[in-house]
């Protein structure tokens, strides 16, 4: 059985293990690829995943408050980007599944707003937020509609892609609503009524969400794309119909 530990101790152990696995020669190229202001230690995905799996199996946190605090310690006090990956891995770890509750969206909103880049946001949206949505639809469905019109670009992106991977469990009405909220001004022929529809990361998110659902219900996606017509940007349309061979 793993030993219980406090949040500060766990954060310290994780940081130490990341430092021990560091490869400074790889760090600059990783930082450049991700266009990150925060430096990297140079620990790539597979070795990082292994060391986090070992650490989180060896040491556990006793309760929700400790888990919440440990996630924030790893995230807010991170000096290297791998430490933030460690935070999101801890957030979604199977041992703490019971902590995935509607109120946890406050934590994930903080991670999205302060992470503000696709490598952080996409995993939070398509795993952490999605998993809570599946179990607590009555609470999260209206919240995702609110997020879809939020002032923050990455919160909007989260709302658009939060059902990716749900297949036949996807709420088509919700998907249509969060996408529709972000179409104004998304094409070169329509005026930019808001700064969001023209944003690459929104247009790409719309296409990704539709493309993913195309695998489950192509007729619905084809009808949606046809009905939105010129409101849908070329990028979103191409992504949505990427697997259409008809």
C-alpha cells in the first residue's frame, strides 16, 4: 500500500524526481517547440509519465483538501513546465476520482486561465472537465454554455472541446450551442463582431469537436455544417469534414 503524505512533501518529491531525470540538452528545443516562456527540464513525455506514475503510486494524499493543495503547489509554484504537467496528471489520477465534482471546476478554470496554451488546456478540457460533465450534466451543461461566451479565449476553447471522445454520450444540443456562440466573425467575409470567432484556436477547436463527433454521427455533423453555411470558417469546415469520403 502507498504511504500517505502531505501536499508540500509530495510536491517536493515530484520536483526532485523531475530534476533528477532532467536532460538539459533537450530542454531548449522543447521550450522552443511549445513557444513557452517557462523553461523545461528536458524530460520528455514517456519518462515523465513513468516517474509520475511511480511517485503517485508510492505516495498518496489523505483527502480532497490535500489533493487540491498539491495540484496548486505543483502548478502555481512551477519553475519548469514539466511541473505543471505533473499537476494536471495528479489532478486526473485515478486515486482521486472521487474529487471530480462540480465545485472542482473552480480549480480547473484557474488552470485553464493561467495555463493559456493548448498543451495544458486541451488535456484539462478533454479529460478533467469532460469526466465531470459526464457524471454531473445538470450542473455542468449550463456552466459550459456560460464558458462558451466567456471573456477568456481558453475558457471558450474548453467549452467547445469538452465533449471530445464522448461518442454516443455526447450532448448534440450542447455541442451546437457552444459552437454557435463562437461563429460570429469567424470567416473573412463576415464582420468580426467579437474577437473570438476569428481566433485560430477557436476555429481549430470547432473543427476538432465536429470531426470527432463525425465518427459517431456523420449525418448530424454534415447537417450542422450545411446549415451553418458561410458562418463556418474554412478551417473549421475542413477539419469537420476531414473524414468525409462521400
